[in-house]
């Protein structure tokens, strides 16, 4: 079995905040990469539509775990 490369920071320090994401009537609390938080706060207001890029890291039905590592505001139509 191969060795894992050591991470410079524990995951809980990289993803130490979550955001509430609503999709239709569903709500999800999703951990967000720490470096994205300032941009999210500047660029996105509550209620804005946003495209979220997430990584699936595991889980069990029905509790899947995703991490947000990028986002892009959606222009109003």
C-alpha cells in the first residue's frame, strides 16, 4: 500500500465554515474552502443565485458529503 502525502493543514482548517445552499425546496449546509469565504461575502448576497462547484468526498444514503471549492454568481435574467 502506498503512502499518503502529508497535508500542510488539517481538513478542518481548510473547510472551517459552511454556507446554506438552497435548491428548490431543499436546503443543504455545505463546508466551504476557507480561501473562498472573503470572495463569497463580497460577491454574493443572501437570495442570489450562485453556481457552486463541489467535490463529493463520501457519505451514506441519504447523507452525502460535499465540499465547496469554487463558486460563480449567476447573472439575473
